């Protein structure tokens, strides 16, 4: 494919041609691109890493990590989610043979790295997250967010809402509704869609929730 061929040439230019005894002349000396799966810089789907965040507007979509678990009320650890998602994504390529679709031919994708979140400070982290998402969306690139606990749902939507006058809808797939106003006196992972749907252009009627059920608590939040 055209972009795949361009990527191969780019990898050889940046990673230098491989040793002369290689039969496969597409293999560079230094690992660049999607192969081998176990090597290379840890970006989502081996997408190009964009160190200068001012350039995200050059891409159709931008992957951004939100390593935050300060909104957890029980089990922490999701701050390592973006790293884990990127690591497992290295096993895959942008090509789906069942559908005959190669994302490289359909769109351009980059990875801008992670939002600088502030451990143990929910509101400052929320402001950082909203600022990052607003910047990406305002550039014309579609933000793809890797979390992170569920509390980040609010600041990500807030970031989007701040740069458009259009109505925003939310499709929320979960077992829990996440519509409490407060939990343990803070805007924890159980609260994002209460606050998101209080934004002027994010109306409650445009919140669609799928999979809600089972034990919910505490009862006053039901």
C-alpha cells in the first residue's frame, strides 16, 4: 500500500539500511516502525511520537495517555494504564484482513505522550486533562484518550466542550452509572457523568448508558 511503502522507506532512512546479508531489504539496522513487536519506542500501535504538542493538528487523530488513578475509591493502579495499553498494542498492526481495512490508508495517527497529571490532587489533574484535550481538539485532531480511572471522563468531556458550541453526546459502556455528585467528598470515579452533563452543551438527554446493572452503591446515589 502507498503509505505502508512510504513507512518502509522512512524506516530505512531513519534507522539506516540493514546488514548486507539480510534477504529482506526492508529491515533497518535500528528498529523503526511496527516490527519487531518486542522492540522500538512504546507508542500506541507504533504510531509516530510527536514530542512537540504544537504539531498534533497535522494528524487526523492523536493518542494521548492520562495516567491518573487519584479518583479511585478502592483499587489503584490505573495510572499505569496508558503504558500497558501501548505495550500490548505493539502486538497489532493497523491492518485488519477481515474487513480489508488498513488504518494507514484511511487516516493519519500520532501519539503525543501523556498528560502531566498531579498525584493526590484531583482538581489540578482535571484542569491539566481538560487543557490537553482542548488543545488537541482545537487543532482539528481527534483525541483518543488512554486512561486512567473513570473520573477522567469528566475533564475529557469538559475539554472537548470548551472548544465547540455544538452539542456533545456520550456513549457510556459500563456496569455502573457513575452519576453521583460526590463520593468520599470528592469528584471520584463514580461521578464523571453527573458533572459532564451539567456542562451547557452536554445535555443529560444525550447521555446513553449501556450495560448498567448489578449491585450499585451506596443506595442514596441510586
